[in-house]
C-alpha cells in the first residue's frame, strides 16, 4: 500500500510540474494563463499520461500472449507495422481524417503483431533471449520496409515524426483520440483473468476451457489499437511496455487483475516524468520524451536482466 501511495503521489507531483513548466512563463501576467493551460499544458499532460498507460498495458498483454517477459510492442514490430499503414493512407488519401488514419494504422499494426505471434510459435523457448532477438530482427525488417517506401516517395520526414515520441505538438483538439486508451484499459481489466491464462500456455489454457484463439486475437487487437493511437498522435516510444510490467511484477507479484491499474499508473509516471525532464535539461528547448526514456529504459532493462527477482508479495 505504501508503494502504491508513492506512485500516486509521484504522478500528482509530475502533473503539477507538467502544468507549470514550459517555455512560456504562465506567472508573467502578460498572457492569458487559463488559455495556455487549457489549450496546451493540460492536453499535453493528459496525452503523456494516456500514452504511458497505454504503452505499459500493451506491453504486459504482449508478454502474456507470447509467454515471454522480455518482449513488448516496440520489439515485435507493432509500431513499424502501424507506420506502414500510415504511409499507405498518406499516399492513397493524404487528406483523410485522423480517425481514418488511425483505423488503417491499427489494422496494419494488428497484421504485423499477429505475424510476429505466428513467428513466435516456431521459435524454440529454451533460451528466453531468443524470442526478443527474433522480434528485433522482425521489427527491423518492417522498419526498413517503411523507410524504403518513405524514401522513394519523399515521406521520410513523416517517419521521423512518427518515431519521435514527443509531446510538444500536442494541443487541444489534437490528442483526444488517446482517450480510446482509457476505454481499452477498462476492457483489459475485465479480460484480466483470460489474459493471465494465456500466459500459462496454449495446452493449459485449452484444458481450462478458454477459447485460446479468440482470446489471443482479442488481446492482439487491443495492443494494436493502443499502439496505433499513440503512434498517430505522439509517435512511438521504446522500452515503456518492457520495463514497467517487469518492475511491477518484481514489486507487487504476478496478480494481473490487481496489477493492471498499477502498471497503467507507473507507465504514466515514467512517460510524464520523461516529458518533464525533456523540458528542463535544455530549457527553453525540448528533448523528446522518447529520447529521455530510451536512455532510462535501457538502464532499467539491463538492471532487470542482472538483478535476481525478489519474492512476490503484496
């Protein structure tokens, strides 16, 4: 309970910092403070919270589906597949509304994620590092294909934007699709027991009466939609879906239904914290939150690989 209180308190402090910190001094008295908060600071803060929660939840679902704690959407090609969809809709219908772009990106993200799932079924499970390495190669191939298409169509700048994972361009009216993540998080909470059973393996899941294939499709669809919404709105961010579920598992144990709110909160803390740090280190310029967390996440990931897992406890 004390650890959970610290997470909530940390998120509250970061929300306050996010609302107060920026290139524009809201206390100068020369500007409309309410307008700045309503149009920029509040949407940006909510965007970081929702993106962090969504990436962390997508990570834990991916880990349960493939039964490996060392994978996450950015290591299985989901963002790259979403970018391929975004490139396609940009070339075919450049004036399409955001909701159409998100739908196409979600569809290609689902196809790409399911492709990795099929590939994962053929990978030997003796070495847990083999699957994430396979995922990195698979994601690299998809990323190379997206970059090639972008290069020959003069859309490389779009790829750079979708890979940036930053919140400086978030304004009121340009982030609201991220609230889909909140609805998907509620759906995941009700599916938590089924997702947990997926992590036990196909044979065991079927022996318990679970419709394995349907649950896998549903889980991958939720992951694809979450990642697509985030890539379309703020860009991709690595490591969040990898380190957050592992940290929560080490501290709070493996009760997925109990852990889902904690995973969402901690994901929000990490991403919002990265965004706040990115605004401070080179003020008044900004460093993308994805860059900040790529460094922090890599360090945490190395620590997770080298520290013995503590006993599960509440």
